[in-house]
């Protein structure tokens, strides 16, 4: 099974994945947690470029192609082998993030993005995508608290420095995707405390695990 977590900055994706993995393991599932960008050695280098706020001249096309390059490597090295071994894959962002950030928010052509997705993914989609939804101002406040707490580390804050309007487009983009594909997406209120969100996540994932049987 393949599960992806999506949401605006500060929505709590990483926290929820860390809480979910032990639950799945306790139920006997062999699973891996992964992320985009940066799940591979090559991906780590791409991540350092994409999230560095000093790269103010990066073109939207450059950004799009870097994300897809990271994803191609991610698919080859991590996702496909894990699914072939019947593991549960839980990813912190996947291709929907590109559709939303580079498409809905940056204004890049959605049809072209989909064409690139078709090449990179070969038709593979997550079985379940959880969107952690919350107001933009709440997410950004959380995100900056996290960034400012990591003294001594190079900040990954290029997207946090975008205008509020950009993040509103991201949020609405996710909700648009969820409305268009209700069988795959679940929207969870992420404005509450982490344990409440965790309970919602577990309830949804457990139901999906019971009803989904995929062969990769």
C-alpha cells in the first residue's frame, strides 16, 4: 500500500508520519517512511537547491524539472522496490505537491505537469492521500517556529518566504484536487492538537488497509 501526506507549510505532515509508522508496525505491517524532495543521495542534493531561500532567481520551469528529477530517482530507488516487497510506503509529499505548488500556485501549465507525471510515474498513484488542512496563517506560524528552533542548521525556508497569497493558492489547490478525486483523498482538520489529528489519521488508514488490496 502506498500512502502520501500533503498539506501547506506547517500542516504537521512529518509529525503525523512519525506517529503513524509505529502504529502500522505494531499491527504487523512492514513499512517505510520517505519524503520528497530528498529521499535519495541525489535527491538530497536537489533538495538543498530547491529549499534554499538564497536561490531567488530560480525559474518556475527549473523548479518544476528539479522536483520531477528528484521524483524519478525516488521512484527508482525507494518506492518501486518497497512496493514490490509488499511494504507499506508512507511519503511526506508526492506528485500532488508539484501539481499544487508549481501548477495552481505558480501558474504553470497543468496539462504539461500531468504529461511529465505520466513519464515519471508510469501511472502509479498513492492508494490513499491524506491532506492535512488548516488556515494559512496557522501553518506559517508553525513552520517559522520550527525553522527558528533549528539553530545551526541551514534553513529550508524558500517556500515559507512566499507571499500569503501563494500559500492560499496552495491550500485551495489541494482542496480542488480532493474534490476531483474523492476516492483517493481524505481531508483532515490539522488545526487541532497533534494527538487528535493522529487519531483521525489512524482511523482513515486502518479502514483503507482493510479495503485496499493492490499488487505492484
